[in-house]
C-alpha cells in the first residue's frame, strides 16, 4: 500500500482522488526507509485488511497486524471481512438484537504498545502522517457514532465513545475523526488530551453518504509555519482550517502522549442493524 511513495511515482498524480493513499498528503512524507546520513528512518505501518481472521472469537483479530477487539455483547456483535468488497474491507457489525449504547471496536497492538507520539519538544518533534478509508451504513441522526484515528493505548474498552452522545470519552487521549450521535451526516476532526476539554477543530469536515467510502487523514509537520502545524485532508483535498503550534502547546492537545490506531462504532438507539467498514489505514513517522 506504500508502493507509490517514491517521488517519481506520485508527482504526476497529486490531484487524483484514487482509492488508495492521498498523494497530496503522502507527497509530504519525504524520505525513504533510511535517510542517507543514517540519522533518521521513516516508519510506515498500515493495513488493507485483505486477510482477516478472528479465530471464531471476539477477542483478537489477525490481519496484517494484531489487534485487540472490544465488544459489549459477543452474541450481537461481529468483526468480519466484507464478502462484497474488492481488496478487503473490515466490518464492525452490531445486529438488530443489540441494546442501546453497545459498542464494538478494534485497537492495534496489545493495549500497551504505541505507534508513536505527536510532540513539539525539540528532538522529539517528528513528521507524522495518518490516513484511513472508511464508511458507515447509515447517516441518520441518533443511530450510530464512530471514531477512527489515533488514541492512547487501551482506549478501546467498550467506552471509547460516550453513551448517548457518541463523542470520544474524555478519559482518553486521541486525535482523528468522529461521527456524533446527534449529527450522523457529519464527520468532525478533533483532538483531546485525557481529562481535558475536547477540541473539534473542524465540525462537518465531510458530509458522508451511507455505505460510501471516504478518505480522511492529517499530517503533523513540525517544520511547517506555526499557523499550519497539522493539516487535514478529505479525499485528497487540503482543508482550510489547521491546528496551530499554539494549540499543540496547550494542555488540551495530547502532546507527547503514546498513540496507536483505533476504529470503533457505538449503536446509539439499539434495535437497529449497523455497520462501519474500513478499507485501509496508514501511519508514518520520520524518527
């Protein structure tokens, strides 16, 4: 999935909204697996869910990487590969027998290990990129809530999203994308530090269509101008609102906190069959 990163492949296709990684975002991820001077290396991690195996349980997921699964109700929830999607799509499913506010989600790793950190501290301020391609089965208000992005390890525990509202739980670090319960046809870009007030940087960054894939991503560039330290992209289009250096330095940002990938869905009303699907996700950090 990272095959087009070399300069000679992405330069002529920067404006294209393909089904893969967004060229405008990933074109900013410079470097190779090892810098020529040996001082830095580019860490690339991702999954296209082309081979999914749950071993008949809702405890662990085996794909390109190992994940933890958290399900409130193992009889009414499932994590499966989509039977009708090319290239592999992972589906989180809640069936119509589920009660209100039941949640299912996956988290990369073992609940302790991290992918990386977003830091503004000299020596630890590393270029960091994240993108995912996902969809939900309904955009009707009051039906579901969704989160996709980077969270503190151990955050996917059945309370990743707050009951009734569907906002990310205040006890967890996080940065990424959220569909709230009362606004099913809007995807927000947010960040929060545990115990602090969540910041919705861009509300309604995308108006999704039901069962239609959308690409959502961001890049943290510590060398960008202070007004544009984090840039957000939707379907390869740069958004006009940014996270600033001042915001990253504030207590509300998960500055220098351990982060890993997570994807979670909460059924708000209950008694409704729901699905959230993810085609792929990708993370890069130049360390």
